[in-house]
């Protein structure tokens, strides 16, 4: 019978559940406006003419101003809708002199993309270079069912182009040389021509190392086998470099850290054993670590500044723990801000354990999480023990000290700090805890999007410091915040810290896309098409 929804009033606080629901609805509307632009605009202009089951959707489109032109005063504060943009371009007079535009690697297109292509041809001389798994995708006859299924999207695109009268210049690309005798070239010829792979067709293949299968138990062993094979190939072919290698996996979250850790090892390089290899085997610790660049990961994983921001924001809703502090200190920009070196982390970990720090800022913080208001093993408890050990002399053994009357604090046993370096590290740890506690108090207030952007920038200034090598990490987070939390005269709803964490987490987890690494690193990426950069070795 339809549904109705009431938009939150200006200044209302949006809950995480409401934010997640609004994100799903926004995605639905964006797809509708892109794939069915004409129907969407008709609904937005006249909601009462929409079918009864879609009346609520039409009213929502009208309320959002989805039909308003780009310069119309009724346009939403977030800009015109995709359908409105398309209509504006359609109504624009055709160009008298059309510049030429070449589009390479065009994949299957939906109705919305086809509509945009049709509009662009009125203003541009458009040349499409479509992908195809076979040399003749417009000829569907093939004896291989897999090839026929893979060729179907390309056939549909070419059929549509033919209906538009735009297929006059279509031509297949060059095929593989029939004289090739490698296993990879033969597989490519079978795939592109659709010829049946009969057993006798492989008898003249003389080189079979171009395609290899390695049976390994578990992800770690797979990474180790890949490293050994790459080292062998690097030793056999001096022209082969890490930048020529692409590693693709359907489970990037699992394999990316394993590949990075295994490839960072330094060990004896594997011996080249293929016929014709002339490289002598290096001895000892001659095999260097293999550089790795991880693609298709979000800012949370690849950007330590983004990770620090998300961890600080999470403390407004979650309880602070000693392990969480150490994870924050493990981030380079945070260590740099508080003057700590990499090698000092192990001693800081020991100090935290010896001081008895476990979780919660103090007894009141424990009570806020539904636990007894006990000060023991809180961060304040551990910092007090370290402060007493640094400030009090040691006449022959530290004693239990009673707190001053009226403070309500329990007795404390000072923890002796045996060196000046440890005292300095304790000072840096205390500064971090004080700054974090101040930020968690300030970030608990609901704010508008523009206010959150300024508050998050202040949080980054308080918690992180970037040198010339890491300035791009800070700029990447700044750009993401500008896109996610735009400055606008439209006040909009207010977000609490939990809703903002959900918003930032979803945005920072979005893959960044493929990264071309021309400066000598193996690329590790998700198992998706790679069209722009050729590689000499591809490992799956």
C-alpha cells in the first residue's frame, strides 16, 4: 500500500540506524535516476500520476527536487540529480564542430550509460573501443559454452551500437601469431578464436613454463611459494622487475598483509632451473626483499592518518583500553606528534603492563560502562604509579602511599623508573592520554556536517604530525572530509559521534581503485579487470 517517511527537521540528531537507512534509500534513488531518467522525472514532476505502489517514491523525488534543472532555485542543496543533468544536456543545442573523443575499454552498458552516450554523440565525435573475449563477438556461434557466455555482454553492446547506426567502423583487433609455441599463447588463441581445444592441438607446444599451477596448503604457504617462484624468475631474467608483476586475489583483506610480510623477508634467492637460464645462484643473504604496493584498499588500511582519526572517534562510544592505546601509538603520524621513535614502542608496552593499565580512564568511566566504580587497573591508576615512581626518591624501597584526605583515591604503589629515557617515555604517554581524554569529551557533542569537518581537522592537528614523506596521507584525509562533509548554507541534520563514525568508516573503507606503480613494486590487487597497464607476470 506504499509507505511514507518524514524528513528529520533541521538541527535534528540523526541516529546510526537512521543514517544507514538513508544511505540505502539514497543509493536506490541514485540508481533509479541514472537507469530510468525519463520515468523518474515524470514521477518527480507529477507524483499523483505515479502508480499507487510507487507513489511514496514519486513524492520523495519531488520533495528532493530531482526534476529541477541545474540552475533552478528548486534544485537541492546537494546539486541537480543525474536525470536532471541528462535532460539539461539533451536540451543543449548540438555543437556545430564536434571535437573527437576516444573511449577505450568500454564494458557492458546499462540504459543510463547508453542514454548518456547518445547525448554525447550530439556534441562529440565519439569512438568506442569495446572489450571482447573473442576476435568476433558479433558472431555468437562457438563450440565453447564458456566463451559464448563471456562474449554475450559484448554482443549485446555491439547489437545496440548497430541499432544506433554506429557500427560501421567496428573491426576486430589483431589475433595471436599462429607460430607461437608457448602454452600461454596457445591458450590465448583458443580463447580468442573459439577453436575447440582438442587433445592433438597441444602436441606442438614446446614451452610450458609460461603457465604454472602450484598446489599449496593455506594462504601463507601460497604467498611463500609465490615469493620463491618470483625470486627464481628474477634471477633467470635480468630484464624482469617487480613492477612487471601483478598479484590478484578475490580475498584482498586476507592475502594483502600476508604478501607484504612474506615479500619483506630477506633470504637466499632460489636457484634458476629452467632450461636456458644462465643466472648463477647467489649465495647467503643475497636475495633482497621484494617491494609491494597494495591496491584496491580503502583509506582505513592504507592511510595511517585516517586510521588515527577513526580510532580517536571510536573512543567516544567504546571504552578505552591499554591495547587500543598501543595500536594508536603504532601509527607513524601519532608517534611523530608525541616525539616517540619506533624502537620505543616495546618499552612503552612493558611500562603499560608493569603499571597495571587495563581499561577505562578512571573509576567514573568504568561506572559509565556499567561496571563497579573501581579505580584499580584504570589508565589513571597506572599513570599515577608511573608519576610517583618518576617524582619520588628511592631511599631503599618504594612504599605504599596513601592519598590525600578528601581525594577519594585508593593507596598507590609507585613504579620505579630506572632511567631518564623511561621517564621521558612516560611523559609522552601521559601527554597522549591527556589529549585523548580531552578529545573524547569534546567529540561527544552532536554537530552539523560543516561543524564536524572543523572538529575533525582540529582532532588531526592534536593527534598527528606529518613530515614531508607523509604529507600526502594528511591531504588524502582532508580531501575525503571535504567530499564527505561539504560546506553548505543548508544546515541539515546533526550527527552524533556514533553516526559520524558509521559515515566515515563506510567512506574510508571504499576501495581506492587500481594503482599503477611504475617505480619498482609488485602490485597486489583485487580480482577485477585490469585494462590499462600490461604486466609480464600475473599470479592468481
